[in-house]
């Protein structure tokens, strides 16, 4: 079993974090980089490192120093459009901690890294004191994603059940610690 260090990303970690993220959107999502969905991946510093109420965590394999997993949090609620208006109203920016980019490289999955990252992100949100809720959305077509998030939170909207299927994503609220 490898040892991992979970920490706030530093400038030296950003290329490794970006690599994990881009690998995920190409391999797991099958979409590749889509600017309107993945713009934050290009400028991780501006999106997650520099803002005071945002954070980017990385899991680093201590054996070789590579970034093998990521998790981010920001203060932006879901935008309308493309998300339903009632979600944007329920989870307003500034009051909502949105979990983003919780990705684990395939060679390091099933070791509890995603859960550890989420626990740390939730602790960060709780310590902030200004967040009243934690929100995220996931693509249920990604193997394991929906079950993982259902184990941590409550689905507040499953777009597959909507007329026309919406974007076919599932929206979750995760309790603050």
C-alpha cells in the first residue's frame, strides 16, 4: 500500500493536478476539454488557489511525488443556465460551497483518496463559517461516481427523471460537518 499526502495545492502541484483533471475529462468523461465546462482546469491558480474562500487539494504519492488525485471547492453555486433555475436559487453563489474536480487517477483508485479529499474539503467549508450548504453535480455515466456521491450526500435532482432528461446529471447536497 502506498503512502499519500493530501495537502493544499502549491504552484508546484498545478501541472500535476491539471494532468489528472485533463486525463479524467478525456478518458472517463469521453468529452475531452470543453472550454465552457472545463475552463477552470486551464487556470487552477485563479479558480481555486488564489481566492480566499476556494481551495484545491491534491493527493501526492509520497513514493515518487506525483499528483494522483484532486479535489476542489469554490463559492460559486450552480449557474442557470445550463442548470435549472430552482437549483441556482437554492444554492446561491457566496453561500454555497461547490465541490468540483474530485478525480483520482485509475492506478490509485479504491484506496479511499476521494473520500479523504472530500472530508478535507468539507472541513475547509465548515471552517470558513460563511457557507450554508455544500453542492455538487456528477455525471452518472462515470463508473462509480453516482454511488460514491450517494454514500456521502442526498440527491436533490436527478435530471434523468425530468422530461427530456435535462443534461442527464445528478445534483447532490452533502451535509457540512
